[in-house]
């Protein structure tokens, strides 16, 4: 990006300088912080206000029974799931399967309800929390409760998510016109 916006390459010197500063600032943020720290730093709470529709997949490895599952998601949708070599539980290998019937079937038939559709920001936080739970040698019941509560909150808020209106200005004009017509008639 720095090469693309370099003043020697682009004709617009002032805008290229601004863009280069933004690229460098973004690089510094990304290299100094973990993904969850970046989200926290930007003051976003993806569990209160999802940033987009929930198309990513999160597998709760605490509940997953892995290879012993009679309705294995790995067998139903091997392009989206695999078994972890460390824990033996299922995990998502790729994201963005909102329209994939096989993935929907795997999510719907999971006997432990351990597969969830989440937003990318929610997935990052949930995966980091799950990793900390699975890698801790001591009691992690408080972290497990937090994981469960965040999953419940994500499911609730993701079901309430509404896409931004494309023609918000046009809709506002219609509403204003209707009010004016009503006032004029009275």
C-alpha cells in the first residue's frame, strides 16, 4: 500500500501523504496488538452490536464430542470442518458458509449444539477465549461460563441484526413528504 500511494507514483501528493500515514498507523496497530486487543481498542463490542450478519462458524470445543459424534459435522461438511489434532474435537477450517446447505445441516443436526454462526469479530474473541480455556491446566469454570454467556448473547444479538437501509435518504424524504401532506390536509 505504501508503494501504491507513494508521492513518486501518484500525482496527488497531499492525499498520498495522508494515505501513507494511515497505512503506517494501521501496520503499527496490527503488529503491536492481538486481534481482541484491536477490537477493544476501537471501543467495539461485537456482542452488543454485531458489525455484520453472522456468516462465520464457531465450534465450542468444550462441548464438542469430536470423533464420537453420531452426526459428525466433519463428515457432513468436510470442506468447512476438520478434527483438531490436539483436542480431537471439531473446528472450522474456513469461514463464510452462510448459503451452504451442508454446513446448515451440520449446524442443525449437532446433538450438543456446539456449532454457532457468529460475526468475524465475535469469532475472534470466542476462539481466543476457547484457546485459553483449553490450554489452562487449572480450573477454568469462570472462563467457561463467560464463553457460554458470550455465545448466548451473540446468538441473541445476531438474530436481531438488521442490514442498514440502502436508501435511508429516500425513505426519509417519503416520510417527510407524508407528514407535509398530512399537515396540509389538516
